[in-house]
């Protein structure tokens, strides 16, 4: 089974996914119901799915074609977001989350 992704959507997804940990950090800080690690992981998964959906929508609007391998694009988004957080943006995204979290007295 050969899975091929068009280069442009995969490239755009990867570039946007490098910035996604900051969006996840802001959402984790601002959403009042996100308190446990499991909920924070769920936010990261939802952001990855939404990011892939945005890339798919732009690809469809630009070409008129639907990617048959869209689940692979969603998994690619999740992997790149987690890798970006683990290897590059962990300290700055965590600092952003702490800075954006409202003070609770």
C-alpha cells in the first residue's frame, strides 16, 4: 500500500504545526475547564485535527480536489505538533501558558 501526500498541503501543514504548540498553550491557559493532563492532551489533539481541516479546506478551495489520504494528514499534524513541542518549543510554550493563565487567589 503506497500512501502519497501532495507536497504543498504537507509542507503547509508542517510549517503551521511548528507554531501550533503556542496555540495549544494559549487554549490551555484560557479555557477554564482544562485542568488535568488528559484534558490538555485532548486540546492538543483537537488543535491538530482543526489544523489539518484548515489545510484540507484551503487545498480544496485552491484545487477543487479532495485528498483521499486525509487521515494521514491528520496524523502528520499530530506528530509534528508533538515533535515540535518536545524538541523545540517546550520551554517557550510552557512559559507562554503560565504567563497567560489567569491568577487564582
